C-alpha cells in the first residue's frame, strides 16, 4: 500500500531510445508461511513503501501480520544489519494480491502488444519464493497469466472494429538446455528456428487456439503436469526448469488485409538458488549448472539492454535464444522478483534483490520525473545516489 508517499511513475511513452524505460522491475515479498511462523524467524525485508524496501534492516520492522494477527518479532537483536535500501519500479508487500501485481506489471504492456511489439514477463526467485503463485496462482487467486489473458481478450474487443484476431498459445519447458512441448505428453526435444514472419519458432510446437481466458486454465494445468519435477533436499516440489507460456496474437487489418503477429511470453523461471545449496550431485547438479547458465545469460542480456549496449549475447543459452525476438528494441520486459521475508532465505533473498537491482535502471527514469518537484522526492534522490554506487559494486 502507498503510505502517503508520492507515486513516481517511471517514464513510459515517448522514450523508445531509452531501453531502461522498456524494462520494468517489480519485487514481490510474500507472506511468511506457517513453518516460518512457527520457527519465529526474523524478518529480513522491510517494505518501506510501494517503491522501496530495506534488506536486513537495523531497526525492528513494522508490525508484521499473519492472517490478520500481529506477530511478535523477538529475534531482532541478533542481526547482521546490512541495512541495504533498494528502490524498484514497484515493491509489493505481503498484502499484495495477484490482482495488484497484475495491475503493476502486465496490464500496461498489452497496449504495447497491440501496437505490434513483442513483450515478455519473467518471475525470478528461489524455489518457494512465490513464482508459480504469482504466475499461475490458484482458483481463489488466479495468477497474472490468467489475469493478463482476460485483459487481452477485453482489450481485443475494443479493437475488433478494424481488426480480426486469432489467439494461439503454446507452453514450453526449457530443461537442461533442451526445449520441450508441455502440451504434448511425449518428451522429444524440439529445435529452435528463426522465421521471418513469426520470429523465433520452435519446430513442431503445439499452438492451441483459444477464445476465452477460461479455456486457458485447463491447458496450463495439464501442461504443468508435464513439467519436470524432482525432489531436492532444498524443497520436495522444487521445479528445476523454466516454463515458457507464449501467446501469439495474429491481427488482420480489415482495411488493408495486412497481417501482423505479435508475441507475449510469460516465463516461470527455475529456482535461482545455487546448485551447491541444494546438495545436488550428478544429474541434479548438471541441471543446476544449466539452470544457472540460462539465468545468468538472461541476466546478462537484460543488463546489456538496460545499459543500452549494442551486442546482446542471446546465443549464450536456450532460454535467451528462444526469447531473442521478445527482449530489447521496443519490446516491453517485466521482471518480477519474488522473495521470502524470512531469515531462513537470507542468502537467496539477497541474491535475488541484487539480480533485480542489476536489471533495474530506475534511476534513469525517476530522475526525469523529479523535475515536477515534490518535496519528498528528495529522499529518493539520496537513496538513488546510494543505489547507483551499490549497483556498481555488486
Ligand atoms: P516457487 O514457484 O517460487 O517455487 P510457489 O509459488 O510454489 O514458489 O510458492 C511456495 C508456496 O508459498 C506455495 O504454497 C504458495 O501457495 C505460497 N505462496 C507464495 N506466494 C504467496 C502469496 N503471495 N500469498 C500466499 N501464499 C503464497
Ligand atoms: Mg514454482
């Protein structure tokens, strides 16, 4: 929730030169789970407002509520106290719903999609941090994939006077640097191709035509059953693969019969925890190595794009090759970094925030808005200056 601080909207339109404006980074801090509550772990993330958080705060964090009940936070004295301030495009605290996250992330990029630009959305974070909850959710709290599709169908309606639409969806898994079709039970690795009209294509991939967002849910559920799951010491249900949901929007203009195809990619990334931390050996370790390779090169590509670099190392991994036509240029990219507030995940949370901070060049976009001159902006200027230094050091 916004605690009376000014809403600073990073510049969006009219700045296609500025790649930073095309990458949006949102951090979501999930509520403590029951186990973390029982252990009475200390809370290492303090959500200050809708843009700022403090990692490993010195002072006791604001009262923490679990299922509406205020919880004591006894262990606050034994702190390492990194006291690191982070500013992102948005920070969502424990009370944020999937709907709130949707409003702050993918809702706006649909306009870009309708203008003809590919878009991509990532959920990043350690296993158990809330990636799949954010992306898929459950019946009670549908995730941003569903909410985005619902909004896409709604958006399309308003364009139907002059365009005809055809929506096709695919669901892919990238596992051990191989690409699999989650909508097919068979596990044959598929090849990537580049097509002049469709962009990057996966040869032989199922493309399901859908007419409503509801149809999508069954499809995602079935697809998820085909995902690679292996128990590891860290988490019995950890997912060691990247799940890539892609929506192809075919638009045919009624006046010119011109055809345009745009793509929205929504990616539930594999757990970002280090392979060594999960005590993996052999095949599991190889998975870990490949997962890190994909996450690392995704990070590299996004950093180069945010810096305005000309050479983007897409070819370094399967994931970045697959998303080559959906990252950079006028493509809108949203990175949602999921973290747990508990000290149990101290290292993972710290690493995730660093990864997100590297992708986030908000200082460029915020500065422009500062001209409007709200008194309280000055506090951001200071924090941003500190952050600039820190990001360089990371
Ligand atoms: P990941 O996909 O990152 O491994 P999950 O999304 O599966 O993590 O989340 C781990 C557990 O925490 C799940 O049981 C999930 O329902 C729960 N959870 C995650 N985020 C939230 C949230 N914002 N609110 C309530 N429960 C959550
Ligand atoms: Mg998951």
